[in-house]
C-alpha cells in the first residue's frame, strides 16, 4: 500500500463517525485533498499531511505517532496547522495564529484548501445564518494570517487566486467583505 493510501486509510479510520459542518469528516478531508491536487500539488508528503491535517486536533493521535508512520515532514506539517487542545481557548488561539504565521508554505496551502472546503460545507449546512457568519469570520481571520505568504506564491501556484475567488463567492452573499490577495 502506498504512503498516500496509508494516510487516507489512517485518517478515515481515526475520524470514523465524526462529522464537520453537517458532513462526514472523511468527505471533508477528500474535498481538501481534491483542492490541493487541483492546485497542481503532487508532493506525497504534502498530500499525506492534507489527509492528516485534522487528526491531532480531533483524535488522540500524537505527533510521534504521525512521525513514526509517515515521517518528520508530514508530522511537522500536520503539527503546524493543529491547535493545541491542552491549552485554554485564548492561549490556544494565540498559539495557533503564531503557528500559522511561522508554518511552511505547504502547510499554508493546506490551510487555504481547508478553509475553502469548510466554507463550501458551511454554506450548505443546516446552521443558522448567524452561526454561518460567525464560522466564516473565524475562517477569514485565519486566511488573513496567511494571505501575504499565499500572495508571494501566486506565480508558482496560480490556482490560489481561484480558491480565494471561490471563498469570496461564498462569503459576499453573507455581507462579508471579499478577501483581496495580490
């Protein structure tokens, strides 16, 4: 079995029965991976990390377990976009923003794909309009943390613009300002 298939299966097994924005977590992960591949990303470690990007945050899976199974690069990418659930909410957010700022570009690309998939799923969810707007604002906050690094990589990964345009198509009908990236 390939490492990619192993990462997909591991994520599917660990997130079994879990939902996010009214859909199965596995469907969400598949959507994030599809967006990453549509950007032309073919690096096996980055794709593996995309399958695993929520695993430390929502399961009991540790950094060491990811490192042993999938290697240090994958483990570091996953860690860089995972909130530390052992911290208080405010410390967690503060640490997460710092992590996002310092994350490698591959992790920021994964986060962009995650935000895009989350917003599309959120729009289709049964949540109230006010809850959708609250969740959208949180995603946009994280996008604003990484957008300058994304802008610096538009030439190498032109699909970034399309993902941001899609995000804007989702948020503007809710009265939120579009994200400008250049």
